[in-house]
C-alpha cells in the first residue's frame, strides 16, 4: 500500500512532455508518469510551470467507509474550508458519485465551508483502488506576472522553460548557488528569485545587463548581475545555466560558444545548457559528460526545438 506523503498532479502541452519529465527527475529523483507522481519530497507547486497541485496526504484506505471513519477520528475543526474531488489517471468514478463523496467529507469536518474563498482546501481522490484524503496545495500561477516584465526580447526562452531550468540546475535545493552565465534580460533569474533560489547572472552586453537589472527591480527582486565576460568570473557555483546565443541577431561563433562553455566549466561542476543545435561534440571537447537531455518544442512552430543538456565534469 502507498506510503508516500505527497501526490503531485501535472499539466503540460505535448511538446513540453520531455522537459516536464526531466524537471521531475531532478526535483523528485524520478519521472512523473501519466501526469502523476507519488513522493516523500515536498515541493512548492508554484515553483514549477508543470506541477498543477500537491496533495498532502492525511489519511488513506482501500475501503471508502474506513477512510471516512479515519477522517472523523482526525477531529478536524476549521472555518471556511472547501472540499474538492481530485480526478487522477484511471479514476472512472461518475460525477454524481464524486459529489456525494465530497459531501461525505464535508460532513466529517466541523465548521462552515466556504466554496469561493476557502481558508483551506481538502481533496479526495482514488488511485489504483486506494482512497486518499488530504490538504490540496495548488499552483497559484503568481509567476505569470513576469510575462509583463518591462524589458523583453522575442527570442527569449519561455517562462515555462526558465522555471524548469532553475529546478533542474538546483535539483530542488534552495541552498544551491546558481549562475545564469548568459543572463540576457533575466528571464531565468526572475523565476529563480520567485522560487527563492540563490542566483547571480552575467552577460557581456552592458545594455542587456541594464535590462536584466530593471526587470529584477520591477518585481522587487535582489540579485547580482555582472557585466562581464564569463572567463572573468572567479566565484565558484554549485551549478550554472547557459542559454547559448543564437539566431540572426547573434554574432556568436562556434569558438565563442566553446569559450562560454569551457569558461563556465572552470567555475562549476554542473552545467545546464540550452541550444538550438546539436552541441554533443562541443560538450565532449569541453571535458564534460551528458547526464541528462531533452528536447522541447514551441507552440505553433513544429520545426523549432530547443535542446537542453545537463552536463557534469568527467571524473
């Protein structure tokens, strides 16, 4: 019988499937399956673009009546609560039956409910014959505000990718010291700051650094942005993220890109690299091995994909 403390539900577009699985493997040490994952690791849903909610399990049982009795024995007394039915993969419970079960839970809790502005939300769900009851923590999507940042470029990575890169680099650990080695206008840094990660950024272009600082300040975030060539950064980091320059607006050559990767590898043992082309040989030439990889598309552009490489130094 399931003994994990949390149930996570995921939501993502088909072209983000690989990215979500890579992200979950670094947060939870295993991939989500069928947009569902059981874990003992506690993660904040709003720190990911793909985690829809987290159920903090209070009670569970194969027998529904036994579960109701367990809930009653919890003697929960609270005002303004709400109860929802969480439909998980494979659950064929009909809507009318789900409503009845939600009412059963409500009658087992002392206090008045509040459907529109709940002080706490409880949920009931069934997975592979086991009933689960717990507190439902939802992704609040407050990070959507970053889409209205003052400075932006059309070729910037999406917010969804930025959030995943932070989670992959930090492995869910807020204590990890991160570097955004080609920070641009700070898209990745904004998501790191929102999640409470420790991050710094650098870029060789002074105007772009100014834009990044303006974006961070706009949302009242504090993080260092250095106008510097990466080779001149002396601080060591636990991990670095590199969104390599590309497209017609970039004049970066293969040698420039190798310089960026090699210089970053001098100050960290783990790199998460984003590229629009195959850089397998370049990664090998920089003395790195590939520990993880995925490809992520873009809505409305079937032939465009970014490749994400998780690299570590060769032993």
